[in-house]
C-alpha cells in the first residue's frame, strides 16, 4: 500500500469507530474521569503502575466505551476477561 492509502484506511477506521463508540471527546473525557478516580494514588510523584494497574486501565477503557458508545457484546466479553485477568494478577493465593 502507498502512504496515502494508509491514511485513507485510518480515516475510515476513525469514522467507523466514531459510529460504534460515540464522540471521541466524550469518550476520552469519561475515560480521564475514570482514570483519575481509579488511579488517583498512582498519580503522585514516585508511584509506578504495576501489571494489575495496566489491566485496570483496560477495564476502565471498556467501561468508558460502554458509557459512550452503542451496545457492543465485545466490550462485555473483553471487560469480563480483563476482570478475570485482574483477579489472577491480584490473587494472593497464587
């Protein structure tokens, strides 16, 4: 593919995702609010994200998509799987 063709495909993907996920500004404002609540203690100097935090980010992203977009079973399955992964990462009995 030529460089301009990548740009054309990318533009179509953005349009398709907007139709499916809703307005990007609403989505990312929602996600930012969720992340500030979820990771407020990790936003302090010297604090670092761990693997569980990375999974929590994906959970918050899926929930934001569910808040702002059209109903989509993929978000439910992905969200549930991320929760199971979080359980595996934080289960103290492992």
